[in-house]
C-alpha cells in the first residue's frame, strides 16, 4: 500500500505547532508496519536549510492553471529519512517567504492560491512519481486534494482506485475565502452550494475536504465527539454529523526519541522513574535559564509551553493570576502568538519578577527545559483536539492540570488521593473558578511528597507511542481502500 501524505508542516522542515510533530512522526511509524509512505510539503524559505544548495528537481515544471494565468511549480527531491520519501512543491513566488501562513497574527492574502496550488501540484506530481492507494491529507491546507480528485479529476483513469483520508487537527482553522475563489481556482459554480464548498457565503477548504474524503479522522476520541456539537464544531457540526459514520478519533502518539528525560540531550541532568534526582537539577537549571532565584523544594514550579492563541485558554490564566500571586509557587512561560496574551504575560512577569518569568518566542530547547524542570504543567485549553505537551509532561514527571476537553480529557486521569490512582488534575466547565480549584488540588497534592512521587510515577509509566496510532491508521487506510476497488 502506498500512502501519500500532504501537509503544510512537518518537523524538522517547517513547524508552528503539533501538526508538524504528527506529520514528522507518523510516516516513519507507518513504514515500520509495511506501507510505503511519501510526504509532500511546500518548499518554504525555512525548508531550504535542510536541503542541498543545489536543489534536485525531479519534475522541473508542472502547469497549474488559475482563472486568467498559469503558475509553474517544480518538485524537489528531499530524499529519504527513516524509510520515508520527502518531496517539496517549489513555487518561490508563493512559498519563499519568511512565514508559513502570514505575518505575525495575520494571513497572507493569497493563501487560497498558495494552498490550492500545493494540492493540485501534488496530484499532478503523483501522476509521474507514483499514484498512491491513499491520499492522507491534513487540515485545510491540504483539503482540496479530495475535492479536485472527485470533481475536476473525476475521469482521470489514474485515480480511479485512489482513496482519500482527511485528518482534522484543528477545526478552528478552516481556510475561509471569498466566493470568487471558486472561479479563481477554476471550479464550476455549481460546486459553490451548501452541500459542497459553500459555507456561510465563503469558499471553505476544510468543508470541501470533509464532503469529498472517503474517511475522516481527528486526533482524539473525545474531539471526534465534540466537533459534532455547536460548541466545538465551529459551524461545521452539521457537516460532521452527516458524516458521523465515517469519522474516527485516533489519539496522536508522541515521539519518545525526542521527548524522554532519560536520554534528552537538552537537559543538564537526565532522570528516570527509578532515579529522579536529575529532576531537581533540571528544576534549578530551568529557574536559572529564566532568571529566577532558586526556590525551596516545597515551592512548586508551574510551566506553560504554548502557542498564545485563544484556543489555549490563557484568558483563564489571566483571571486567576492575582490568586496565584497569593500562593507559594513560581511560574515559567514559553510562548508566542497573539499580542494581547504576550502583553499579559510580560506585564505579569514585570509585576512579579521574583516568581513569574516569561520567554516570548519559539524555542525547542527551552520547551524541553520546561517539560523537565517544572513540577506542574498548565493547559487550560478552551478546546484541544489532542495536545502534545500534556503527554510530554507525563513522561517527564511534570503533573498536568488540564481542562477536560478533547485529547486532554482522553490522556489525563484525575488524581485520586485515597486510591493513589490518576495522572493529573482536570476541570470541566470553562470557568476561572474551576481552573483555580484544579490548581489548588494540585498544590494540596504537591504538599505531600510521598503521594506526589507516586503521582509522578503514574504519569511516567504512561506510553502514547506512535506504533499504536499507526496500527489504527493502517486499519483506516484498508477500510478507505476497500471502498474504491
Ligand atoms: P498546537 O498544535 O495546537 O499548538 P500541541 O500541543 O499539539 O498544540 O503541539 C504544540 C507543539 O508545539 C509542542 O511540540 C510544543 O512543544 C510546541 N510549541 C508550542 N509553542 C512553542 C514555543 N513557543 N516554543 C517551542 N515549542 C513550542
Ligand atoms: C492541532 C491541535 C492540537 C493537536 C495537533 C496535532 O494543532 O491544536 O491539539 O495536538 O494539531 O494533531
């Protein structure tokens, strides 16, 4: 079975969030189970440092038509890593830019054209480089592949037995564009209807993918249920409910070769469940890295690593900041994103320089320092399709406090101080008081070192490896393939 992945992010080439981690780790896990996997990505400016200076163009020019002009894309060979073949869609005027999607907090105005070209170039490229059994497309940026295949490419004999699987990593981003996009991308106007591409008078990439893919997946079981409701569906709940029988929730794995305290090269000291002494050194090193003075062992260090976006629930953090100031704790924050949240964290750190520190930016190294050195990890997300940092936290003995939504609910079990079971602390309603109560339960537990030690070990014993998820994807591919024979 040959699977073609189409995605807008993949570690180590280009990343802004968890999508990149997934597209980086799932293909090698699949290859180990047997399928052949090829990954297509846009050739952004930041991809170049991973490629030889002389690009190897396996296809020099593909003609991609738009309403009144053609664009020309090349396909660059990125070689094989861990058994996975990488190709890059090269169209410098669209992709050779400083950011992936737009200047800070914004969108490039031609994103519809950029990602439509990406999708169509992949279809055309596979005609020369290998037509897959399955196109596995990720999020709105790749969602036009199934739309093209089942409309403009309907009669192409090469794709008659190719199926499409679409994974929703985040239903909050859908690729909404003006109705005129229909014509711009050369789709006939009769596709711009409520049951196909039209969505509240916009042209909606993700909706198109949901309508035309054979099977839909998302990244946790809980989120698969949630997105069929108005609270989480972002107006796609009706489309998703209609396709409920074809929607599966497959929890992401994590890459334990990257995120393992026993082997992590970013740390001043390594540690394991049987010898946690290194974690103290990591804690001191973390405080130092953030310019905070050492704190007593009885004072927990709380950590945050995140995109600073509305999704992540930082308005709840802002609402409980004053209450946290009254408690005996330190807090370190790594993140970047929306200006309002960046300002809030900067101001908080300026007001409490002894106990609160923030690093605005993106740093893989500092993310590892926080996962290892913090005692408690905060993820009060408004919604969270899967979430990776709470899973990394478990492995590092850093106890998560999370909202019971999406993958956070699927991966974290509430601590039971009587039975000594559970891995973290959860709250249900999106309320500051509920969040604070969960933090307080964590602080109470932290004050009892023996029980806390047990709680850390419970989390460290959890395994969310890609092998399990990859097997579930193979089953989905087989089911999708069986529909097109
Ligand atoms: P999302 O994809 O919604 O941002 P996830 O929890 O799935 O959330 O994945 C986030 C990933 O991005 C994690 O690997 C996390 O460590 C990383 N990350 C997020 N923000 C930063 C940052 N400022 N610096 C370094 N890594 C970050
Ligand atoms: C999205 C989600 C996140 C998920 C990631 C990878 O960015 O916000 O919850 O873990 O995709 O699937």
